[in-house]
C-alpha cells in the first residue's frame, strides 16, 4: 500500500542502500543522482579539455595525433552539453521545484527515475566508442558530410547518435514531467504568479526541451539511416543535402543554449534576493522576459549558419539582436535587486555575482556575432569559442556552483565551508578568465577552432599558453571544492531548516526534507511565503520593503 | 594517446568516483531516511520500483544492438537487440501491471491512513 | 485519477469540491505534452521531406524504374481503415464515459483490429513499391516518414492491447478511465499524422 511504503515496517522498504538508490522514485534522491552523475561527466569532459589545452599550449603536435585530438574536443563538447550542464540543472530542478511549489513529489515519479537512468547508460554508450576504434570526432555539432558513412566509418559516431537518442528521450520525458508537475501540483495559494522565478525558468526550459529535442532526434535518426541503411538525407552524391543537417541540428541547438542558461538565471534570481535582503525587482518583468526568450529562441537558429550562403541574413540577424532585449531586462532587474541592498558575500552570492559579470561579457560577444559582417570573419574562429565558454561556463556553470553552495545545506543538513568556498571561487574565476578571455583576441587574429596545431609564426603562442594556464587553474580549483564536499560530509557544520533566511518554500521544511516533503505548509500569499512567515507581524500590518503588502499579488 | 588506453583511464576514474560516491552516500545521506515518521494522512506516494532502471537497461541494449550491427545483419545486432527488446517489453508489461494494481488499491482497496475515503 | 501520480487524495468524486483534483487529469496533461513533442518529431521529418522535395523539384518521386505512387489499391483503403479506427476509438471513449465497460472493450478491440489491418496493408504496400530506403532522396524520406508513422501505430496498438486486457479485468469505470482517454488522444494524433502524410505523399506529391 502506497502510504505505508515509506515507513520502516513496510516490506517494500529495503535495508540495502544499493537497492534503495536503484529503485527510488523520490524526486529528491533522483535529483541527487542527477547531480552526482553530472559531476562525474563534468570531470571526464574536463580532463578532455585539459588534453586539448595541453596540446594547444605551444605549436607542434606534442602528444596527440589529429584523430585523437578531434575525438577529444568532440567528446568534450558533447559530454559537457548533454551529460553535464543540462542534467545537473535538471537535477537541481528535480530536487527543488516540487519543494518550491509545495508538492509531495513530481507528477510522474517513476518516469522521473526512468529519465535519470538513461543518462549513465547513454553516457556509457557515448564513451564506448573509445574502446571500439575511436569515439565520434566530427565536433559536437557533427556536421555532415564529415559525419556521414564515407568519412566517419567507425562505430563511434553511431554510438554518439544512439547514446544521445537515449539521453534526448530521457530529456523529453523529464520535460513533460516538469510541465505537468508545475501546472497540476502546486500547493493551494501558489498561483502561477506567486511561483519562484526558478520554477518559471524551469517551466519555460522544459517547454523548450519538449519542442526542440525531438527535432534533433529526427536529425540524428536521419543521420543514422544515412550511415547504416544507405539513406540519402545528407550525402550530396546520392541526392542529399548536407546543410539540412545544420538546419535540423541548430533548430534544436539554439533553443538548447537557452535550455542551458535559463535555469541558471533562475538560480541567480533565487540567490540574489536572499543575499541582498531585497525582494526581486520586477517579478513580472522576469516572467515575461523568460517567456519572450523562450519564444524568440526558436527564431534565431540560422545565425549559426550565416556563412553557408543559404540563409536570409537580415531576419536572423534582427531576431538574434532582439533576443538580447529580454536578457538585458533581466540584467537590469538583477542590478536593481542589489541596489541599496545589504549584501552578504557568502559563496553562493559570489558565484551569482560571477554569473552576472561573466554572462554579461558572453552576451555582448554574442550580440557582436549577430552581425553578419562580423560573423563572416569570426565564424569558426576562437572568438566563437570564447563566446560560448563565457555563456556556458561563465554563465551556467557559475550558476551550477552557486546552486550547489546554496542548496547543499538543504540536501544534506550540513553547510559547506565558507573559506574553502571562497578559495574555490577565486581560483575558478581567475582561471576562467585567464583561460577564455585571450580567445577573443585569438579569434580576431584569425585562429580557427578545432585545429590540433598552429604555426609558430602566427603570433598565437603567448595567448594559447596563457589560456592553457587558465585551464589548469580551473582544474586546480576543483580541489578545494572536492575537499570541501568530502570534509563537510564527514564533519561539516550542521544546519536547520533555513540557514540562509530564504524566501521560498524549500526552507519551510527540514534539511533534508522528509520523503513526503512537508509536515505543514505555511500560508502562501506572495512569491516569498517563508519570508512572509518570518515577518508575519510586518506582513499583517502592511509594512515591508517597497510596499510589498499581503494580498498584493494575484 | 591511445584510444583504448583513454577508455580504460576513464573507466578507472569512473570506478574511483563511484567509490567516492558510495562512501559519501553511506556516511550521511542514507541515515536521515531510516528514522522517518509515518507519511501524513491524505498523502499517497508511489512505491520504489526497479522498473525504471530495468527499462533503461533494456533501451540501452536495444540501442547498442543498432549501433553494433555487423555487415551481415540487416537491421541490428541480435545478440544485443533481442535481449534488449525482451527486457524492454517485460518492463512495459510489468509497469502497466503495477499501475493496474495501484489503480485497484486506490479505487477499491483498503486505506490504512484513516482519511475516511 | 492517476495510479502513478502522487496525490493528496484518492479517487475523489465523493469529496467536497475543494478537495477534488481540478481541471484536466494529470495523466492526460502528460499525454498531451508527449503528443506535442511527437508533433515536433514528425515536424523534423517533414522538414527533411520538404527540403529534399524542393531541391529535387523537377524529378521528385520514386526512382527511375519504379512506378509512380498510386492511391489505389492500397494507400487509400488503409487510410479509410485508419480514419475509421479513430471513430471506433472515440465510440469506445464515449462508451466508458457512460460507464459501459463492455462496449468500450469491444470498440477498443475493433480499433485494434483496424490498426493492425492498417499495419499489414502498409507492409504489403512496401513490397509493391519497387524501391527501398537506400534508393535516393525520395526513397529515404518516404520510408523514414511512413516507417516512423507505422512504428507509432504499432506503439498505439500495444496501448490498445493493454486497454483491452485491463477492460477485460474490469479495471475501468465511469469515473476512473483516464488511461482510455489518454490512449485515445494518442490514437487520434497518429491518425492526424497519417492524414498529413497521405496528403503530402499522394495529393501534394
């Protein structure tokens, strides 16, 4: 019987933690599984990055041949995007969203578990290529005809396609789960416009995943058919069109980058109000900006294809520049949230501030690329590599670390050490900028991406060396983080329900929460129910910052 | 660097990581669950289930069968695809049966949480 | 009421309104969203079709040596069969909404039979076509589109089989039959995709 399943006497409750974690359908455990699995792939892809940077530090092929180098950057990109950044944000969302809307679990808990288990298995298939003649090596974008049967005849690319089909299916099922959960399982009083911004960003992200990933699936299946069953989708020799792949890939690929950034923006929107002791400025503007970004993200994909000569440049250039507007609105709102706030520079806040500054740079370089005259020179150069790392890494990964430090106490009942956290942040921040800022200049000087070697006469050596130094500094910064995590597990500072004085519902239950999440929910009258509870007296008498009055929010 | 060596290196790192995770999980995350109170009335949570991991394995085997197709096999490698298909179909069958059983319990079965319905 | 979604209450028709689940049942929301994702999947495949067709506009069709695509004697009849199966499916839904489980089971089994007939017809059609998936752009997109549609029909047939089996065990009632509604939505979707596909292949050409 369902209700007794979780009491210690139930026969379906297992003493063995292996069975417990293999059969869990609890969104909190599944969230943790996602996060742990993702960090494993983060480290794997990070090692691949170090391989790439080590080879590129100075001219000459030092220790990799071109084929292995190509596999390294291909797998680095693929694993980072599909097996790290999206799943880790999905993991945080899995853990936090049901708590923030006052629900006992996700709408479809077993499908939630199914979505998770496809990830390690898909990852194994992806990496299996290394054991069978080489992994995929055509860049994470896998352009045809290079990825077709003629030029990529090994099984590695097929494993890439199959592995990502599994991961993509999991993603789609997960997105259905999130949307259904958010619409159907909010606690009484939690209207849509009282949901935390993280929940809104997850909602829009899930919609993007649901609508964009199937198109990638169609493209990947088409490529698999070309490679294995004599299909003629992409091979011009048999009647196919190689640019079709680019359309199918990027129609997914562009919404994908918003899938990567929106949840991180949500995380930052949760953290800033708590560590500046201010309400989020312009809640509704955030909601509408998020929705606008989601909608617009489907209209810009061909800006990745400007140089094919087959794209209507004015439209895509205009739409790409336009999408910077709602993003800018968010930037200004975050600034306004902090203005005259009482800021605590705890580690989550540091990473949130890192996000704001680094994502700003990445966004600006993106707008530069939206102009075809610039893009024609910078396409496929290191300028693009700089841009994508500033938004992916400077944006989303900073957001992931912010989320980790912020919600670690909720998930484990222990707070990570602040000193080690600050060491981690500064090493990470400095290493990141050292690694990627020089790439802007390298790109402008014409250094192409995806090359294993370059001429000593090009004048690129110094910047490459600096960049490699930065990469190793980033790698080193993981050490204080790992030490912190392990030490905190062993003997960290124990905390109660609400160590940060948060605003949202996850702080209204124990750390970690019981399986059913809440013994009792506080009344929900605004987007800050726990804040309201803490300031019950003020709320009842209509005081509060910037006129936030009970009943003010519909 | 040799591809196979890299594969084994990753495997070794994976094993070390998995051991680290196992250590972390056994030290703290598990213990909070064991001393849990009874679920409050009116809340129904689904039972733990091995079917998600079973179906994921089935799907992965099927996929591997498609990827590791030999030249003399028209669609997929039967050594992988057939077990994969069996596991996957079993998973669907078991899932539906479990859903039906849960339907029986909520619709007709006894409720021991004295919610009155 | 879903068997799988965690709920704050059980089957709740006898409860006061404030305690009931409001709006569309959660499993139905899930199926609708899943169908949306499937629409995008077929959208990608249709995009490939239209792209290939635009490039090869002058000679678009089966490769030389193979006959032109003809609606008769197979394609149009199986279309009628599939459209009819949507009607029978809906009759089954209406039956269970009235509480008539036996009628619902019969309509469901009829729908299943019609779906299987569609699949058999489709496979037979494949044997008469004279070209394969590896025979140029048209062959590739034709078999990919119709093949994946057929796979979805097969998936629906599995769902219908499960519905019939559960109905035989008396598991549906007037107030508790969300699985029937969900599978019927999926079946209608599969039918709509076929209508679009049939029109594209046999009318638009």
